[in-house]
C-alpha cells in the first residue's frame, strides 16, 4: 500500500488554497484533509510534546475514516542537541502516554525520527539511535537521515 498525505494541517497560507475560503464553525483541518488523503504526519509533536487531550480529539475526528494512518514526529529533544538520559526517559514516557488515544483507535502507524543535516554517521550517533530504539521499543520508528554519510557503507550495514 502506498499512502499519501501532508506533514501537518495547520498552515495559515493554506487559507483559500487548500482550505475553503469560508470555513464552517466546527472546521478542523485534519478531518477535512482525511477525506482526500490516507495518512498525515503530526508535525506539531516535534516542537512540543503531544498531549493526550489533543490525541483524543484527533482520534474522534478520524473515527469516520477507518484505516487512516497518523505518523507522529518525535520531539526534537531526542534528535537535536546534547543527549540527557534522564530527560530523555521522562520525555519518552510523556510522549508515549499522550499517544494512548491514537493507539487505542489504531491510528498510530509510526513515529518519525527526523535528524538534522548536521547528524553525521559516527559511533556516538549510532549509540544515540540505539538509545532512541530502547525508549520507543514498542513503536514502529521511521528514520529521516539528511546527511549523506548515512547512505554509504559502513552506515548502511549498521542501522
């Protein structure tokens, strides 16, 4: 199966282009787009840890769309900057707790782990991948590597 969908649904420049010019009072971009696409990346979780109340709302909005897939982007604290094991464990617990409504609704299909272009292949970086895998051992992880060093041996044999 090939799924098609955008990275998020909350973009002001979509008004009148993607969104209707006149939106009903109860308009929600996620529910609107779910009529046309089969998946969606939740981009906001990169900037702030998700909250269960928002995930529950999204689950209810997507109830009429069986088989829809959400891909949650992992918070930037896991992929950018220095690693702090204690903070990472705490953030992972909060992140996973928030996703429960999406998992119950069978909407969560993967967690996108997006690294910056400055994340070059190396021993410490491979160890970081292992730490993230252990924190999210029950999730399907999708890695987005941007630096070319990840696409050549030996990196291709280590991941």
